[in-house]
C-alpha cells in the first residue's frame, strides 16, 4: 500500500466537465488506474476506473461523451488522520485498490493505492505468444530476422512483450515459433534471465495466428492468454481475465476503440426529398487488438496440423453456440505489422 499526497495526485485528477478521452489520457499518463473527479473547489465528487470506461464504451458511449454517467459517486473514503492499520483493514476487507483521503471539508488531499506499477502477484494462467509468422509485410527487415525479434529501443519487440507480461504478474510463457525459430530460441532460452519460464511450441508449417494452440497441453486447465508477437500494448490483462471469467465466456477478444470523425454535415434523403441532417457524425468502430483469452474447454475443438486464424476460430465457436465476447481496450496499443508502423514506433521511442 502506498500513499500519494495532494501534489502527486494532481496528475490523476479531473473535473466534472471532462470527456471520456480526457480520462483515458489521464489513466495512461498517470498509470494509477483511477481518475479522481473533483469540483472546482477541490471537493471529491467521485472516481472513475478502467472498468468504468470499458463498461461505458460497451453501452455505446464514445470518446467525446461526458463522464457524468460513469462516475462512481460517494466512493468509500478516509479522513487524513485515519490510522494506517485501519486503512489497510478497509482496503483488504472491501477489496479496494484505491482509497481517497479527504479533509473535514470533503476536499481530496491524497490517495492510498495498492497498485505499485509492477505487481508482486503471480498469475498462473499460461500465455502463448504467436511468433511463427514470416513477416512478409516487413521485408526487407525480416529477410534474415523473424518479425518479433526486430529491435525497438535497443531490445527485440518480443522482449518488450515478455517484460510487460512479467510486470503484470505472468510467469508461464510459451512462444509458438516457425520462421527462423532458432533466432528466438537461442536468444530467450528458458526465460530464466528475464525471470520467467519459457517453453516453445514448434510449428512444422505455418499454422496461422492461433492454430498452434492445438498442440498445447494445458495441465493447469486455466484459461489461456494469447497475444500476437507483433503487438505492443499495456492493456490490463488481469482485468481482461477477470472480465472473461465474470462473463463466463469461452473466448474473449481485446478490441481497440477507433473513432473516425467526418468534418462535413451529412445529408440523408429519400429519393429527392431531404429526410434528415447529421452534423459532423462520429463513427466508432472496434478493431482486433491481437489479444485473446481462450477457455481451456474449447481448445479440443482445434484440429492439429491445421492452419487457422483467430477470427475464424472465434466464428467456429460462435456457430457452436459458445459465448464469444469483446473486451474494449482504451490503453496504448501498437501493431508492428508493416514497415510504416515499424518506423512510427521507432520514432516514438527515440
């Protein structure tokens, strides 16, 4: 448990007139996973967390929507003189990750948090990283180097992915390899140098973005996290696992919310007659973020030695009346699948 004073929590404090996109920016910049909503006088009005944002996006809100309907009003608080042991007891018994601190006038003066940027909790769910592709869209960079081993900021892309998984509590990692597989295996070996356990699924031929799962023997029987080897993101995978479990889903796909704004007023008509006007409409779409959680119970539906991509497998599950859902991700996300994207992410890290 850590205490953040009034000066520090300014970075995670917003006002009631903020928009969802402001909260997302705030959450990403502060890394606190909570936004404190104050009145103009500094009085606590409520809080907003990652989960509140995701639920709002699922309800149909967009990035320009006001935050008023998302605010958790009257959150549990403690006064500044509350003993530390009492705070610890409250956070433990109420399973709170955050606890605002107020003065006698209900002005926010601090925040207790259990979120220490790198968690000590070990998550037993296995993670499979799909790293067997040829990376044809990244040639000539991938002529002699597998795509996940391309360097960003002095480290292979795959190392960034593994270190992020470790920081979130994951320790059991499997890497599915095919093209130039020895480059990956000789570099990471068993993962000991990075503080994780790494095993390998060797594809004798390309099996698509998810086909190699058919060869994975999951002794733990827990849901499997699957991530593409060209995906750099700080999506909260623990929250995604909880979301998957809470919704009793067979498969959950992380989706990135994309908003396209039309700068023109749109005219809707019926024949020659004007029916309606829509001023500068905003189109919200979800794109596949390349991260999935697959329940162990449906892995047996995959055929060995058969190439299949994740979207097709999810549609097979859907046809078999299995529950397949989305997990809206507002966090930073980059897919390094093209030369242009690769150059963009390199420029960001300079």
